[in-house]
C-alpha cells in the first residue's frame, strides 16, 4: 500500500518501451533508468539514500527498480560493462 492507503500495481512502476530511453527499463513517469538506480546501490547507497538524492522518487519506485535489476541482473550488468568499456575508449581517445 502507498502512503495514501491505495493499492499500487508494482508491475506499473517500471516501464520499457522502444523509443523511450532507447528501450532501457526506467522508473515509469521519470527519466531515471533502472541501471542508474543499480549503480547507486552498487556504490553503497541504500534505497532511502537514493530517494533522498533524487527528491522526486518514492521508496517503492526505488525498490521496484532494484527488484527489476536483480531479476534481470545478467542482462543489466552486461549493459553496464558495455557502457563502462565505451566510456574508457572515449577517454583514451580524448587523451591522444
């Protein structure tokens, strides 16, 4: 139940649609990617700290993003590794 006491369908908290955020899973109604929430959590932030960092997210949204991440961890970790590699290559090219 949400703070207002109404039922929340947790299936609607994460969205993934072609053409929106390049098809990456994100918190519905926001531009916050699931992988971004996962990175903050990997960096040591607990869900309450992530909520405080953004100011507009609700705790249930962060928990839903983390649940989605852990359910799809292999795929999302692969994407995070690809993005890290891409950033490393861009940094190396910029130093040349």
